[in-house]
């Protein structure tokens, strides 16, 4: 069969190949494909000439436009830092009450504070600052070490039981059962009494145990938690008479806390975050908790 044979149905030339009576047509590449390839080649050559493209050992071709992504990013970062410095300088010089009274500044605090909190605090306290088991809720206004701006600033700076700060706040709930200071019956009794401080209905049918627990509490617990069990921010002792619990307020969790003790830890942030970042975090936490 001749290569120049033309197919009578399509009008295309054949290639001369035939399989069981089926002839292969020599169809041309569509013009759109050729156009796409030509444009691609032209674009590639233009990009190679204008933009950084080819490695040359320790350097690279700079391109006729002299574009440098590193310089562009650096300019953007510097511009962002300059824009941030305009309002952070005001935050650095103003008092906490003055900042809270300025809606424009608080808008920056909420935006930047959300980023700072998410990057540094949310892993323990939750993205909404509502706490997790073993980590305090920061928006319920029930503070272990005090909820004033200065108290929060000190806690953030030096941490709690932090090995990296010599000025760290120190707090520990003793293991009354595990260390043998109280027998198991006394632990159960004082757990019942503590439970009644926040849930008086718990005392129903447990008069003897609650009475004994009150005596145990008076002898062992009031020095930190106070006679009414309302806590002491000077030593980080929690209020036991409300509904806010760090490790859980059910009777099992209360028993475990008394028996095994607790010693939470918060890192010291004085060397991890700048003073202005810590101040923004303070304002952010206070704002999350309401006025």
C-alpha cells in the first residue's frame, strides 16, 4: 500500500500501516496544540530572561528585572513591623485602664492577642481560654493568683512552679492520702465536706461523714483554702465553694486531688515573650473575661 494513499472518508492521508484491514491515518497535530506549545516556549524564554531562573553554583541568574523574592518578603515584613510599632508604642506607654477605654487599641489587642494566645497558650488553656482538665479557665474571673492586670502580668512573667524562673510562683496541693497524712476514711470524709461547699445537696444522708470532714478540713486545709474554703490568691489556693474547678468537681476528682495531691506547672514567659507581647496577652485575657 502506498504511503500517499488518501482515506476516502476523512480525506486524511494514511501512514501506510494496516492491521486486519484497519488503516492508520496520518492526522496532523491540532493547530490549538501548536499554538499552546509556541506560547509556552515564548513565555519560558521571556521568564528566563526577565526573572531569576538558572542556578550558577553559589549564585543564580538575576534576570533583567532584578526581582528578588527575599527582598520583597523582607520589605513586607519591615512594613508590617512598622505598622505594628505605631500602636504597640501606645500600648507600651498607656496604663491598662487607658488601653481598655480605647476602642481602636482594643481592636488591635483582640486581633494580635488572639494570635499570641493561639501560638503560646491555647495548647493548655484552650483556643477560647476556657481551660482544660488540669489547666485553669481564664474567662470565668475565678483566679488562682488574682485577676488584676498586675497579678496576671506577674503570673505570665514568672510562671507557676516553673524551673526556669527563680521568682516563679510556688504552689502545691499535698498528697494527704498517698503520703500517709490522712487515712482513707478521713480522705473520704473531707472529700464529702469539700463537695458540700459547692453543692450543699451532697450532704443529704452523709451527716456523719460531712461532720468528720469538716473537722479534718479545719485541721489540715484552712491554712491555704480559708475557713470557708474560698481560697487564697497569695498561695494560689483555689476557691472550693464555687462551680469552677481545675481538676474536676465530681466526688471522684475531689478524692483523687486530696489523696494524690496536685502540682500544676505554668512556664515562665519573661524570656520567651517580649514585654509588649505579654502586655497584649494580659489585655486579651482580661477582655475575654469581660469587665
